[in-house]
C-alpha cells in the first residue's frame, strides 16, 4: 500500500485530499513540525507562486501522521527519511501550486466567507458541534503556525477543490454500458500454473564469469570516504530537573506515543533530558569544530566508510556528499553526540574482481536464468496444453476469482485483471514469480446486476478522473516550471 502511494502520490492531492481539511477533520495529533533548514523563507517557486517553508512543514506533518496511522504507530524519523517523506510532501505542494497557477489564469477565486465557513466546519476545531477558537489556536501553537498561514493554505485547498469540481464530467451512458459489459464477462479456462519448482537451473563458474564479463560496469565497488572525525559527547552535560521541565513544556508536542498521543512529563523525561543535553552541547561542538579547522585539535578517529554508511547519520552524509576532499563539515548530531568531519580523501568506485562480485553476480545470474527457463517451459507447455494435465476452471469473472488454484486470491485477481484486458484466446501471463499458461475454452456475458449500476458509474468516474488528472498534470508541468531553492526536495 505504502509503495503504491509513494509511486502515485502526486495524483492523490485532490482525490484523497490529505492536506489541512482532511487531516484536521480526522482529528489532529500532537506531532511537531520538521526542521527543513536554518531559516524560514521561500523554498521554491512554481510558475508565479512562491512556496514558503511553513507550507512544507505543515504538509510534511500531515503526511507523517497519515503514514504513521497506516503503519500502526511504527513510523519514526529515520524511516520517514528512508521513505522520502520530505520529497513526497514537496511533490504534493508542487502539484497544488501548478493547479493554483491554473486557477489564477482561469479567474477562479475563493471568498473570505467560503474560507470562514470551511474553517468553522472542521470537526477537529469544534466543541459540542460549534467552532471553538481556543481549540483552533491551541492547534496553531502546537504546530508553530500562524493563523494567516493556515488559512491561506485552507484557501488554496478550497480553490483546488473548486477548480477540479468545474472540470469534472460524469460518466456517459455508453461508458457505463461498455464498462458494465466488461465487468460481466465470464471465461471458462484451461490453465496450468508454473513456478520455480518446475525448473532446474545449473550454475557453474564458467557461466558466472561470462555473465560477469558481459556486465562488469554493473559490479563496482562503492564510493569510499576516508574521514577524520572529532566526536563531542553530550551524555555528561549537566542539566537540572527544572531545566528539563522547562524544555519539555516548550517542546511537548514532539513527545508522543506510538498512537500520536502526547506523553506526560514523567513519561518523556528521559528523552527530553537527552534532547536538552544535545542542545546545550551544541556550542561545545562548534568550538571543537573551530579548533579542528585551525589545526589546534586532533581528530578522535580516522575511518574509511562507504557513502551513506550507517555509522553516520543521513543528515551528516548529505553534507559530506556535497563537499570535496579537504573540506570540513560542521558538527551534526549522530546518536547522542556531535560529529565534526574532515574529508581526507574520496576513493572513487572501481570495477570489482570476479571474486569480489561473485555473490552478487550469482544472485543476478540465477534470477535471470530462472526467469528465462520458466519462460521457455511456459512456451513449451502452451503448445501442448490440451494434452497436458491442465486444470479446467468454472466460469470466472473479476469478482469470482477464488477458484484458480494453486494461485492465492491476490494472484488470481492479478491474473484475471491481465486476462480481461488481453485480446488473446490463449497465452502466458506472469503473476508474481509464476507463469500461468491458459486457453479460453468458452466465454459468456452474465446478466447485468442492476443493483451494481451505482458502483459501475462510480468506477467509470474514477477511471475518467485518473486519466484526466494524469494528462492535466503533464500539461501543467510544461506550462508552470518549478525552480527549487533548497537542496533535498527533489530527486
């Protein structure tokens, strides 16, 4: 689910509407904003619209909350970085900005009254069914947002909603009839499911070496970095209970449980104390950086690491990868200490020897050999399907797909989706790591279920909307170019 959403994220902006209204309407959680830079300001420009950092902070927070809920509270900052949530948040804003440029050109506006009405109807800001200013302002404080920033974002979303509503077209009778016919098609099949269990692949060093020689450029050593590191510990930094309590009170929204509920002071005290020590140690780390840069301080250790090695943080690696040999990177937090890094040397990738690459070569060669052998067996089986011990199915439809053994229900559905969009009477369809060899023995059209007319219409509308949205985005990409001012927002 998550990988699908990441892949199609920019087309979900208005169809799922996950930003301000949907997020607050579902009940907000006390998750803080994300620190994207040293100072607030414009982070990009899309067409004529400037994108400000608070917008990115808010969308990131909403997106984090969404994924955290889907992952049952198991999302953390490290995982969020691995998933590229910052880039996803910016991609949402970028698409919204393109739509807002389009709305401006079309003369579409949202009045102050429409914004006020929408704000008052957000359930997360209501008490006993009535808009409550105290709840609203408490939310703004917890997210470090100004009312004008939140309400400007709300106005933008209403503008997008109004724009898309004007462009929406309902399913036509012929479209409903055509789609209904396709949904009610039923096929009786003769089929055989083949998998890796049905093939044998022999692997020897000669074959592996030949494969390695043909693709040497794909087997390279990683780029290595020789680094001198000055570590500045923080665990011995003195903090009082009073300081910890004051720090916690100012940052309480950052301390939540797996479900997003804010922790009490006693529950978060240890984490708050650790964070406060890190904060108080920053000046010490900066002094160490200056002394190291002037040659007055020796490094704590010298290590040689591949790029993005887990020994250092991704944030620190981001700075290292942007520097050159001889540069010194300012201190960054790694675990519970600061690291000031000097790049002594960059060792560029080089072709691996056969022995160095053998494990990876074997894996890829085996994968390709099995795929090739399975395809060859499937093609042979297709020629003799009628004489083989193939399975004959009942009449199957997209809805009735649980009898295609040994496929599971997900594989059966995947197979039938491909089958019903194919024009071939017989053939081979790949499903996961399997190959299904089939021939359609008989076909019929079932009577349309009048009770499903609404569902069919809704499905047609969704398909039309997705197709329209994809083409609209392509048009807007060309019409409203994006200029990014901050590193790390795009691929």
